[in-house]
C-alpha cells in the first residue's frame, strides 16, 4: 500500500512539472475618475482584477471606450498599498483587444510598488499622444532582485512621455544589477524626466538618452534637486547614444560610478550636458570621459555648476577611423571643471576647451594637461584652448601642471546670434530641444559653435543662447532643433544665423598653492594674474607682451637643464609677489615692480619648495632705448 501511494504521489509530481506555467495576462485600467484619481490598488478598477506578479498592468486612461479621448483620467497610486508585486507596468499603450490605443497618466503620492521587470511610459499609443508618471512620494522598485530591469520613457514614434520624480519620491532601478533607464528611444520620440526636491534615484547601470534615432529623437533628463546615482554595473551612462540626449542640472548631486559618454556611435548623434548648479561626479580614476565619439558631445558649465572627475576627457574620437567626432567644453562664469586633463584622438577631430569666465581645477599632477600623454591607442593630439573676453581661471589645487600647447585668443568669425520665428511654431514644447550647429557647405574651417534653447513660463521657445561662438567661420553654420515636441516637422523655424568677428580676448588667473608652467606661446591679451602658488615660463613658453602680469604670488622663469631655449619677452610686471629668473634664463619686460626680485640660483625641486634660493650668479640689468628691462641670469 505504501509503495502504491509513493508511486501515485510521484506520478502527481511528474504532472506538476510537466504542466505549463500560467500565461502572462495584460490587465487594463478601467476607471474614468479625474483628479485626484481612483485607487490604483483597488481590483475593481481593473478589467479582470488587480494584475498578478506575472502580469502586465496597462494604464490607457486618456482614451477610455465611449468617453471623450481629450479628457485626462487619473490613476492614484498612494491611497492604499498594492496587494502584490506586478511583472510590468505600461503607462500608455497600443490597442489590444477591445481596448483602444491611448496615452496614460499615473499619480503616486505614497506607498511602495514593486515591478519585477520593466516600467514603460509611452509604450505605444497614437502619434502625438502624451503619457505621464508623476511621483511626489512613495517608492518604485524595479527588478531589485538583480535581474536586468528597465525603465523606458517614450518608445514609439512622435509621442511625448514624461516621468516626474519629486517631493520625497524614491526610485530604485535594480541598484545591484544591470538596470538601464532609456529616454527617447524611437523615431521622433521625446522621453523626459524631471527630478526635483529631495527625490532619490538609483540606477544599476546608467542612463541612455536618445537611443536609436539620430535625427529626431530626444532623451531629456532635468535634475534640480535630490540625488541621482548610476552604479555602472555592466553598462555606462550615455547622453546621446545614436540619437539626441540632453542632460540639464541646476541642483542636486549626480554620481556616476565610472564615466559618461556624450554624442556617440552615429555621426549625426549629439549629446549635451548643461550644468548650472549642483555637482556631477564621475568617480572612476581610470575610465575616460568621452565627448564626441563619431557624433558631437558638448559640456556647458555655468552658474554654480561643478563637473568633477578623477579621469581625463577624450574630446573627439572615431570608432571606425573615418567619422571623427566633435568634443567641446565651455567653462562659463561660475562653472568649475575638476579633471586630470584632456586630449583628442586625431587632428581630424574637433576638440576644444573654451574659457568663458569659469574655473578648471587640477585633480592630479600632469606634465601635459591639454594633451594628456595617452599610449593606449586612443591617439594623442592637443586640445585647442581659447580664452574668450570673460577670461579663465586655473586652480592648481596643490598640483604640478604644465600647458605645452598655448592658450589662444579666439580668431576669425564666430556665431553672434540665432533668430527664431517666435510665432505659432514656438508653442507646445514639453522640454527644450537640442540646438545643433553644423558647418555649412563651402566652409572648411568653422568649428566650435554651441548653444541651448530657452523656454518661457508657458513652455514656449523664447530664445537660443550662444554658449560659445566658435572660431574661423566663413559662412553661417546650419542650425537645427531636435526633440522637445511632436515630430521634426513641428519645430520652430530658424530665421537667421549671424556671424561677427571674434573681437578681443580675456585674461587668465592662476590660483591655488601648486605650480602651473606655460610651455606654449600664448596669444591671449588680457591680464595674467597670479594669486597663489607659482606661474612658470619654461622651455619656449611665452606670455603675450600685451598681457599685464599682475603677480601677487610667484612668477618664475626656468628650465630643467638651465639652458634657455628661447629668451622670454613679456610686458609689464607688477604686484606684491616675487619674480625669479633662474640660472641660464633671460626675461625681458617692459617694466618690473615687485616686492621681491631674485636672479640666478637653482629652481626649487619641482618648483614646490617654500623657500627661494639666494642668488648665486651675476645680475645684469640692460636698459634699451625702448625702455625695456632685460634681466639676464648668468654664471659667475
């Protein structure tokens, strides 16, 4: 009898193993409540009960059968706890069965929702539809068991999808796994995230903004408060991955475990980071930050914005050796960039660092800051460095740094303005579009122009701000707008692009308690101000004689082998600091007025000693008919 029962139970177990698993079912929202919306967790508000943990919850409440499709109905997640986990959450979907396609709207004010695989906002729905997930509180957990998991915002053509994360809301997208947040990953789609207040977002891998369509899609992330952490598990963060990506930060903290890549894969792809407040951290000490890998990558810093990285920037790269990208960094007034250095991969690439009143801070010692010595196959070409009328500042931060290529005065024509048709077409933006500058046919030299679009309080495009005019344009560049509203056909017309000569240049200030050495022939003409540490002229380094040197710390002329390659000629030197001309060097100045003047001797080791050695050579002061003073250091 016992043997027979055992066989019977074994037979039942075999049937259980062989039985197919339950099929996934899509449950549709079925309630026409308006603000504040009906309870998401109430089974009566779904077509066949609340979705199970293998099911899909689909919210298409902007187009309910038999109801005016132009009225927004709302689903409120925050009234009562969801009865169980769900597998997928779709907000806005294609037609299925008797349920027509439509956008969706979900509010979350409280509670915790666990989604096992994916959240899609704007999965389908008709062209020109709108879907939105508005979180002001509570928690969304997506695939926190270590699987892949994703949040996708706008995945079909010509739609707008928005994810608002504000208040005390928390989003955990597979923090220990390879979760990715995709924004704007189909033809003509715009996927938008607004993060504010004290909201917290953690992503297992990173953001992919503008993934798929190089000409019309836009992934837009705007953070004004809270924290955004990207753990880089398996994948990195891409701003403009094949398509268009725009990341704007005016507050809060962003943490990227490895690096950020901007404007990659396709020659028409573009990625832009506008950082006007808060801090954007790239935390890896080895992974290069990439701006323009085949496409265009632009970093604009201004206000109180800080971009801090423990690695180099690669500006302008080519995966195939043919399509060389464009990488541009614009350091505007109040903005700070902390980095170990930068370089570009080829002379065929565009790589620019443009000072517009901001600060660069050294993160480590570097003997060639704007041409970091790379030997890993990425190339080794100097970045073109321009000092615009607002000037620039370098913070040595206690480090020893050399510039072997010059700080240049901008030359030729730059973009002075972009005019738009401020009429009907300027209406109905959901996010700022990307502004793209392309060299006009017939212009072979113009490069570096950059700017961004500004929306007014009514979400109407009001102006285009130029963050960098660029140099050497012989024809006005072609300016196009991408994303932010339905379809490329609906963009604001550009009515005029004007050029103007790059007139004038600013000065350059050195702060911090380290050493900055000039080895290039600098052409900027504004004041050179030394507020801390040492500024050194080495090798063939020159400062434009039109630049007034205001030295309130230490200005030195030296060379490691004490053999002058090129005599150094400068203009007026004044201030409360000390000028030192070391053994074998020659400095010719229009006039010198300093608290200390030391001639000869050997330079302090690595120029970071506190004490300056006493003179050990003969001092010769030669006066010419032009009123110049030549300070010559020779051995006795």
